């Protein structure tokens, strides 16, 4: 069959393609030449090009995985409304009658991944809100508890803090010790960016690291030396404990063990970062952080992938900062739990920065897997 | 008996703040006459629009969660209520203009597009691009933007509309496209365009056009509104942009709104007269007029109900142009002096308020202190201290507090 030439034929071809996608089809729009569908009677207007292409990519992944996306997921994708500012739904080139106004119609195959990811992020954020998480309840107060306050690495301290609260060991109290939790500096940078990505939002990883390098200063939450000194001025150096070993942390706060945070890949963290602005439209800030960190992070941890690594051009600067941290902490004389040389540890091989293609693929996988959970 | 939803979706800078203020102030009076403007706070429909379109807006979006569905439910409830006469529900906010096709489809379906008993009327108030372009830039500056006018013009000239500014500007200003997104499923007779009169027209003309389009004519309402979105001149807008560049990092959004946008821009700088007005650069005028002519032709062909004159959309050619990126220093200085004066007056008012509150606090403390000195208080304090000293006593106190509905002592120290 030859390509349709009239607007009516173009529209019939488009509805035929929509029906094909609903049934799990993967043919790109530019190769779809079959027309004639009555589907137009069921809906007033064609879904946007972004939504259609996202469904096609989902179908491609589903075909590779030998699963069916299902009618419910297809409908969700086709009726999705993109959150945030940016270009609106695009018309389908060769289908919608060109009006001469608005953005010109587009071949969905030419859309950049970022536009498809905007639709996917909206749907994933809805999934996260729908799944919900239980609020953390404080356990019966233990009078013999070690009075403490956890500061430092945000990603490591968050689950520890919640666990202690559940066990009746909330932070604070008279004569509390200040526990500065730290690890190797590249890891601490990655943890800080990860924690921000699951909370209030943060620039992309490489931009964020470059920002610190340009200013010549570590971000406060990735700077244990500055944190320790700040607290030492307020409570005295003897009250400040620097913990560089996850096992030692449990001992210092007087419990047998503490949970560790989920291991989320570089691409997983970047996906979470892209969900934050959408989550801000669906949940209040306090709830948003809980949903992302305790709801989304364990789900993301189920998908393996390379961890975050500091880009090569910043490694020397980070190594220099790590030496400054170790020397400063030792010189100040705080009780240090763990080997201070941990701070100087070389980054493990195999890490990298997030990659757009992999982030998009992960979003597709999560949408596909999430269809069973809804 | 008719049941109508009057959906006013834009565009910005067309007198919408004044219209919404009159509707808000008269909402009880209007409701008694069968015309409902359902909202509890002035910006209720703005929040509903943010929610429908899932738009971030400097933190306000957290107040918007669920607002669109609530507005729809309230509208359906008002339309379904038994009534002896006609019932109309007005929904109005200019940022609805930016809604995408999927969002407009959802909104219209929820409001009763398929309900044969409900008539949905779309209203769009429109003004010529010649005035809208500088007005939109100024609106950006009043929302913390530091973008120069030249950069703004460059971004809106990008045919791909790849920037945030470009996609938003055309989203809320390209009239035929807005009507394609919102009006495609409605009969042309239920799509009403209100044109903003050309400069120099009688002051009441725009309001009369709104009255006609909304069917408010002959209703008993007070027309005086307080809220407006007044315009600034060239030096005032240039000053505001410089303030943004310097203060954005240190002034949080919650303080920016009352101090910069309200106090400085609306209450102070917009009151200055005699400054050169913002305008389109003369060399762009022909091109912009050409675009407007194309729009007017398309609108005429579609057969909408037009209140006013579509030819007003072509825009008058400006006679002078003062570049807001290179304002006269003396004029900016004069505007800055007025701004400093306004801030000093406001600070004076706040200092007086602080003194009043300090005095009130001192009086309260004194009264509290006297209450502590009473023998009965001392006796009660002694009993409580004794009870809190052992577990059984603490249990008694807990029961007592629960019975009296008083808060338990804090158990959660700092986090």
C-alpha cells in the first residue's frame, strides 16, 4: 500500500498506528503505511507524538523481554499529561492536518529521548505516589540509649537515623555525642549527590562535581572536616566522633547493627533526580522525600548498573581534597573510628556518570515492571 | 433552563486580574443571581490551573495538589443542584491558555463535554502582539527573571521554541493554537473572543466587552475592583531586573512576592508616571503585524463569536522606542530612590508593628509571672513535680493530661 496523501487518509493511517501500538506493535511511524481504522470514533484527538513514541519503545522492550505491556499501561501512556514546563504534546507529522500554528507536526522517531523521558517521569512519579510508604514511628524510648546526633554523609545516615528512631533511640539529648559519618571522598561525593537527587533536586552529576571543583570547595555534606570543626566549636572536640567504618557506626551509637542504604546505580540516581520536580507537583516536600528515598530507592536498587564515579578531570582535585580531610581530622584530634586512610581510598573501577540512553532504558523497564504492581 | 460552564482560559495581560477581582468580590451576590464563581481564595483557579497542567510555580504548586479535581467536583455539584433558573459557573485563569491537548481534553471531559445538559463556553480575551511581547517580558521580570529584553526577543524568535521562555510565550499567546487546543471540540458559537480595545479607547470598554461575553450584563454587581496587574515603564522594569540580578540569591520566593512584586513593582514603581513605556523595537513591528494578520484571518474563517473588533489585534505601530536594556541612568536612579523610599516606609511600619508586639509580649509575660506567684499555682506545681518523680506518678499525670486534653511533654528532642 502506498503512503496516504489526503488528510483523511493520513488520519486513518494514524488511528491504525495507534491501534497497532495498543496491541503491542513496534513498527515506527515512518514505516507504518496501513490505514483504515474506526478507532477515531472512540477518541476526539490523537495522542501526542511523545506519548505514542514512548508506547512504541515500551512495546519494543516488552517484545525483547517476551512480555506484554497490557492494555492498562498502554492507555496510561497514551493519555499521559506531561508535567512541568517545556514543549507541549506534539502533533503527528502526516496525520494531523497542519494548522500552520503551534509547533509543526513531528515524526515521533525524531523526538529526542529527553522529551520521551518527560512523559515516562510523569508516569513513574504517579506510580511512586500510588505505592506510598508508611511513616516512620518512634519506638518506645530507651532510657539507656547513647545520646547522639548523626551528621555527615546524608545517604549513609538517613537509614541509620530512621532505624534508631524506630528502636526508641531518637537523636539529641543532654551530653549527646556528634557522630560525623564519612567514607572515601569520591564515595561521599556520590552519596551527597544521590541524597540530593532523592530529595530537593540537584544539577546533573558532572555539572555538580565541576561546580565544587570550580569553587575549590567541597559541598558541606561531603566535607567531614568542616562538619567536625563546626560541631567542635559548639560542643567541644571530645564530643565529636568521626566514623569511617559502617560497622563501627553501630558500636558508637550503641546498637548491634544498622541498615545500609540501597545501592542505586548511577542511572537510577539520575532517574530519581528527574522525578523530583514531578513529585513536587504530586506530594508535599516532606512526603516527597520519604516517597522517593524509602519508596523509589529500594525499587531502583533492584536494577543493577554501574555506580557513580567522579569524572577523570576532577580526580586529582578530589584526591587532594581527601588528603586535606584526613590530615585535618587527625590534626584536630577527634576520636576516629576506622582507618583514616579510608578517606584516601582510590575509586573502584567500573563506575561512570549517568548516561541518558541508559536512564531512559531504566525508566522503560520500571514502567513495564510497575504495571503488575498497580 | 440552561446549565453553562464559562471557561475563561486567557490570555495573560488582557485585564484578567481586574475581571477576576470583580468576580471574586461579587461572588455571593452573583451566586444569588445564578452565576457562580466557585473558589475560597482569590487564587483558587490559579492553583487549579497549576494542578491540571502540573506546573511548578516557585513553590506554590504544593498548595495546588488536588485543586483541579476539587474545582471540577464543586462545578458539577453547582450545576446539578436544583434550580428554578439558569445556572452558570465561571472558571477563569489566564495560564490555562498553556494547557496541552491532552490536558484540555481531560478538563473538558471532566466539566461535562459529553453531558447533553451542560453547555461549555470557552472565553479567550486577547490583545495585540505588539503590546503583548514587551508585557510578557515585563511579567517575567516581575517573576524574578534576569533576562534582558534582547535575549527574551531572541528566545521567542526561535521557531523550535526549545527554551522555557519560548515554549511558554507562544503557549499562552498564539491565539489560533490556543483555540485549536481548547476549542476544537466545541461548536464555534460557544467559543467567544474578547478583544482588548486599542490604546486610547474609553476606560470602561473592556469591562463592557467582558460583561457581554460572560453574560453579566444586567446583573447587580459592584464593578470597582482593587486588584490589577499594572504595567511598569522602561526605567522601572530595568531597575527591577537589576534588583533580581543582585537579590535573587538572597531573597527567597516567599519574601520576593510581597516585597519585590507587590511592594516595589505593583505599589510603587507602577505608580510612577511620565517614564517611557515599554514597546516593541521598531524594526520588529512589521513582522509582528504580519503574524497578527495571519492570526486574524484564521480566526475570522472559523466563525467564533467575537466581542470587540478583531482588527484591534493587528496593533498600532509604536512611534518611539526606548531600549530597556540601555535605560537612561538618571531615570533608573529616580526610580531607585522611590523604591528605597517605599522600603524605608515599609520598614518604619514593620518597626512600629514590632514595638507594638514587643509591648504586648511584655504585658503577657508580666501577667504570666503574676499567675506563677499565686499560692494555688505553687501548690499545683509542687504536686506535679512530685508525681513526675516516679513511674506511677507519671502514669497518673499522663491519664490526667489525656482527660484534660492537654499535650504530653515533648518526647522528641532535636533531629
